C-alpha cells in the first residue's frame, strides 16, 4: 500500500492483494458506519517477520524449547514462558498488565526479536547445564 500526504489529507493506494483490499475497505466502512468517518491510523516502519518453515528461526527457537522441555520434564509451554521472561531482560518487547510483564507473541515478532528469543533459549539451557543440539 502506498500513501501520499497533502496539506490536510492522506491518500492511500490500495494493495493489489484482493484479501488485503477487502480487509482495508471493510475497516474503513466500519469507521464510517460507527465512528462518523473517523479512523485511527498507526504509522510505523515495516519489520522483517521471523522466518518460518524448515530450517527457520521459528523452528530454531521452538526446537530449543522442546529440547529443554525434554531434558527437564517441564511442559513445553512453561519452558516457552521461561524463555520469554529471560528475553524480556534482553530487550524483547512486552506489555504490562498490572505488575505483570507479558512478552509479545512470537507469532508477531520480527527477525531481530526472534533472534532474542533464540539467545534467551541458549541462556536458559546454559543455566540448566543442557547442551542444545543445533538443527542442520
């Protein structure tokens, strides 16, 4: 999607992808219907999404979590929470709910953020004396 900015307006060129076009137009229609034509638009630099599939960052971090889970006997989800807790201290993004820090879902993280998760898994494994096997 491309945008141009005028004195008091912003013009968007809709994406070629039909699904994205429908979602965008549906969101605008909802704004006109329920909000008198007002919409909140967030502008931020694009991020490189984490890689997925065989040999990806996603497999790398989840493979390490599975290995730690197997070695410790702790459930996969608990190990993932521990990795994310360590990652927060390394700069991984989070939100707070009351006094609790809740790490960003890895499904939404960038390549750089997923790299932090991988390093956090390495830290946890080292703390536990676990030697991780790297995928080939």
